[in-house]
C-alpha cells in the first residue's frame, strides 16, 4: 500500500471473523501487531484507538502515522483515509482502502466513540459478548473539558 510506504497518515479498520485465529482472545496488542505486520508498517507509528467485541465479530481501529491526532478534539470527525483489513481465516485476509463515503462513516464512528467514552485513556474498549451492554457514564459533553481544551 502506498500510504504505508510513504508513511502518510491513515486509519485502519480491522474486522476479525470467528474463523480467524485472532478472534478467540481478541487481544488488542496481538491484533495491532498482526495488523502492522500485514501492512509492513512500523509498530511505533501505530496508535490503538478502539476495540469492540461481539459474539460473531471483533472490530479494532488504529491510526498509523497520524501525527495530527488530537485526543482533546477527537470527538470531532477527522478527515483521514481509512484502510480495512478483514482477518477471515488464517489464510484469507483482505486488505484495501475504503471509498470516501465509507471512510467518512468510519471516521464519524471513531469521533462518536470518543464522545461516548469521554476522556478515558486509550484504547476505548467495549465488550458486547455474553449479553453485555456498554454504558457511558462520562460523555464528553456532560462535564467540563477546560483542562483538555
């Protein structure tokens, strides 16, 4: 991928399917390491943003080479290209850049997750398995953000 070779900023959406060996534990560090390795990128350039687990999917989001990422303003959608990596099985892995509208949707979702999770440290984690329903107690628009402005 050219964006990796050129070390341009982009977001990575990772989708794990139940047949993927990464799915069983859904460990965010292992997912990041495998994602970076698949892209032939530098792990130090990766920032872990989000992990959500469901009974039949796990989704993770990372930024790569995004020097403009601003945690305090991350609840505002960022216009950044998005690549998707589908870890379907051990041997079946699909990688590609998302078209504009889909990338915009992912960027809006990431901003919404920042809003919902407040100013908690990264990564934002949601577990929807076993009937769990995430609760959001510290929305960004619920309290003072003066220290982050």
